[in-house]
């Protein structure tokens, strides 16, 4: 494979000036072992000591890295985009799900697990990461009125494409190809049980990923994809199949939330009062035009985003304090 077919661009070429270092793209990431592609083929590599101790970026699937002696990852190149969430473990840490993505296909099943509020979070996730979202409404064969579902989604999609497909019945899936150009990279994201693995198998034309049926009582699925892997598609683009995401805590700021709720911003321009909080004030156009459930979701995400911004400021202040403590200690003990 050529570097261009793996998604190489001028953005990465400008960061790769040392001819002794070999560009490679991460296919699968484990804790301290990575499968990468180079022009020479696929190989397994480990991080260098320098990367372990000095780098602020840790490799993840989709990253471009530079290899020293063809075996050690010397550095991770600056990303063009990334989709990341708050670590579900509770600590204020970022978990990067995939890097250097052009398109994020957000898959939702039109069964009993269909959730508009969850889609709002995925749209913010994509836009905050600099990625073009495309909504894929799967299992349309199980829904009594798919056009009605599309209308419900269109109110929050903000102009992004919406596809209605049935991976099980194998109709509509080919439209996915139309939204990715050659040499670009896309990712499939969504909850377990939405049919991502079945969609991937249809796109490839053979059964590559194992699939499982969902629970009958609530249409919830179990994880069938357990690792984030970069997969070449027959049409010349690349796809990362992400494991089902059960908990999506966002890292987005308030600006990203505002961007995802453009309908509220447009309606707010018609409110009687400029400082309207859209919470029962007279002449509030938002209350008149926006469904209550969406307005409640907007308020919740705004509070969550404000909290994340405060935590970011606190973390940065603590890091700076720690750095100054190290400097002052070194000044007191110059012999060391």
C-alpha cells in the first residue's frame, strides 16, 4: 500500500523531515503494542523510551507515527482530527477513540433502543473533533414509519446527511460509500446492537465481523467488536469499526453545544428579551418553537459543558503549579 492510500497528506509530510524515520499508520492499538502499516507492509511495534516519557500524545487507532529502526514508535504526528470522550472511569481524563477521521458514521437502530438524546451527543462528539457526521438509521425494516423517524432526526441533525438503511435486508447500505472519498478515513460509531458489524460486513461484501442478536425486551446489544481497527475498503477508503459505546461523557465546551443546537440559537433571535433564558419568560420564541425534550437536553449539555470547562481550567492550574514546584525545588538544590 502507498502512503497516499493510507491517508497520508501534506499535513503529515510537513512533520516528517527526518529521512531516518519511517512513516506508519496505526491499525490496532493496545497498551504498549501496536500494529501499523507502512509502505513495506504490516508489522508490530512498541513505543520508544522517548515516547513513553516525553510525549503528550499516546498512539491510538488512525494515528500517523514515525518509526525509528523500523521497530520503535519515536513520535506521534499532530492529528488533523480526533474523536474523544471523557474517560468513563470517572477521572477527568480524555480517551481518544480514533484519530485522523474525515467522516463519522453515527449508527442508530430504529428499534426499541432508538434515542434522540444519544444522537445529539454523537453529533457534538463529531463536530468538536473536526469530523463530518453522517447519521445512519439502521433496522429501517423494523420501524413502522421510517420517514417519520427521519423527520424526528432532521430537527437535530443540523444539515448533516441522514441515511435510512437495513443492513440485515441489505438495502440502502451502498449509499454509505457516497459519503467518503478515495483515501479518506471514516469510522462507525454507535451503541452496541445498532448493527455496526453487520453494516461493515455488507460494505466489505463478506462476513468479516461476528454479529449477535439483541435482547428482545429492550433491543440492547452486546459488544461484538472488541478492538478499534483500521480496515481497508474495496472502494479505496479506510474504515475504523469502533466498539459499542455505552457511556458517552463529552469533553466539549459550551461553544460546541451551541453549534449542535443551531435551531435553538435561531429561535432565540426572535425572543422578546435579549437576556431570555428560555425558562418560562414571556415572549420566549424558543419555548414556542423547540420541543421541550430537546430544550431540556440543551440545558443539560450546557451544564455538562460548563462543568468540563471549569475542570479543564482547574487541571491546567494544577499542572502549572506542579511545574513551578519542580522548578523552585531545582533552584534550591542547584548541585543536583
